């Protein structure tokens, strides 16, 4: 029996069957190096999804690994009851790249934990309860995070928290009523204000937004929306929480944070995924004033929050990002990727829209461009053919029809050209299929 089959058999026997797995025959991965991963039977793949935008400075990164190994030998665990040097050093290093003023941190172990903590902080600081999130957004797997999530397919189980309200997302490609993009942004802002006025007490704790909705299919929020929405939220007493779990650390190019393409400064910002190159870590950044508001409001600890090994990995990851794999580089490489995808769009009618920023590019597939008929089966087919060609990409979107292309930030022009060539072959095959 192949290694792959042994792993799949154990997976089926011992792991919960509701784990979402890519591919009809799932792909067990065994090894990674730089831009490549190998499966359990030794086949090699170019990784253009980076473990869901997480392996930011590449698999088996020697700088990050050295930090991890040194820390393992020094001190593996403390809990947040005891300060440790790595924990505070990471906070200091992060403060150099977070927006001005957002320079105090809570470290947790997942994006879910970070988003949940951010909302709680906003509730404590404002004294208000209700929270506005956006449709098509994704916040994680806890009860609160699923409640914030604006996609029913990601809301497992029946119980959801009642104080979350969802406003329309400026998904301009699919604007309701076919309204043209600029007017649609205004319609969405009007909807946000209407939701606050008609569906809340009139005082909100926060508005939470992802600058580019990741799981939602890389829906890129126009700057005018981010700016207008922040103003509206504040006028009803709310804080602005920006979720940078997918968009952080230079992925969107030019800036360290996705929201910085717009003229806004969040009150609270969450981050995870790319922060520690795959080690479990998340952070919430806010102002000293907001952070101080929780003092005396109840005790809090995190057993794994700020784990020294994860923090060491993050220090190494940040060092790599500051040294070479920085936002300017992601902008440059992202432009090559985007240009190549737009060229594929000109060739293949299946591609309805190419969107995103930097090394975070979404490709929305439709069986009819005029009607914009979402085509999830084409997205599955592209993933399958790409796998056969040795390329891994992701997918997402409310309708399961958006390819998510987001390589590690170390991708070179050659890697991007290799991926585009494979995608060209995949599209040529899939375009011929009937959907
Ligand atoms: C924008 C966003 N926020 C939060 C989360 C939750 O993160 P985690 O899976 O680490 O709990 C995710 C995960 O995909 C995400 O994309």
C-alpha cells in the first residue's frame, strides 16, 4: 500500500469526517522546502496557496527554523503567567510595523482567538454590545467567530450569537441589481447605516472588516468603502476592527497591512496566519488606552498565548520580511502575477474577474460571462488538473467558484511564470469541458 493510502485510511478511521479536505482523493503532504512541497509518495508541487497564506517566508526557512530550534533548547513553554524575553521581544519587533498607535499586543494561538478577543475588547471599551460584520466575511470557528462569519456554509451547528448584525459587502462584481461599482459602494454604505439604525440599539461596539475577504473569495473592499464604513461605525460609538489575518505582513504589496491601501487607521487589528511561517500564533494590536480598559474587568490568561517557540518563529519570520520579502517586493511580484492572470482572462471566457492585491489574487470562474453564472465545478476541475500538473492553489467564495492564488512571499518571477504556465494548461483543458 502506498504511503498516501495508509495516511488516508488512518485519517478516515481516526479523524472527524467533517474536516474539509481538498480533492476527492485528498493529498497528504510530507515535506516542504522553499516554494515546493512533496506528497507522501514523493511527488513534487509548486505551492501557490502557502498552507492558506501562512507559510509566508517559505517552507523550511532556515532563519525561522534556527529561531525555533534555539528557543526549543532554551524554553518551550511558560503560559502568560510568566513574562518571557521572546514574548516581549516579538511585541517590540511587531510595533515597528504596526500602524502608529497600535503598539500593544495580546498574543493567542489562532485567528479565531484573535477576532474573538478583539470584539470582546471593543465591547469592554465602548460599553456597547452589538457588532457589525460584513456578509461574505470569515472570522473562524468558535461560536462568536461563526456568528461574525457572513457565509452560511461556514456556520456549523445551530447556535449563533444574537448581537452580531451583517451589512452588505461591496462585492462590486456581483452588485445587487447590477448597480455600477461606485454607486454600489455608496449603496453598501447606506445599508451599513441602515442596519445600525434599524437592527441595533443605535450604539455599536464595533464594525469588523477584512480589507480583502479571504475565505469570501478575495473580494477586495474598495478604499471608499473602508473609509466611509469606518466613519459611519465611529459615528455610532463603534470601534473599527480590521482583520488582517489573511492580508497582513505585506501580502497585499506596498504596505504592511491590507487596510493601508485606504486612508484609515483601525482601533484594533487582528493578525495570524503569516505571522510565524506556520507556527500557531495570532495577535491583536490596539492602543494602550483600549488595552488598559480591560483591567479590572475580569481575569484573563492564555495557556498557549505567546508561546515562546511560536514567538521565536515570528521574530525570525519578521526578520526575513524586513530583510528581503517585504511589502515592496510583494507589490512587484504581485504585479507580475496579476498581469499573467489578466492575460489568461483574455484567453479563457471561464474567467469572469481577476481581483486582489499583491500576492493575493482571486480568479472568479463563471460558465457565462454575461450572466456571471458562478461555476464551482470549473474551480474544482482547475484545482484537480493543477494538482496533476504539480501546482497547488486554493479556492473559496460563497459559491465555491473563486480560485485563491497566494504563494509564499518568497515567490520569484520564475516561480510565478511556472505557475502561470501550469494554469494556462489547466484552463485550456477545463475550458473544453461542459458545465
Ligand atoms: C480573515 C480570517 N479571520 C480569522 C480566521 C480564523 O483563523 P484560524 O483558522 O486561525 O482560527 C481566518 C481563517 O481562515 C481568516 O481567514
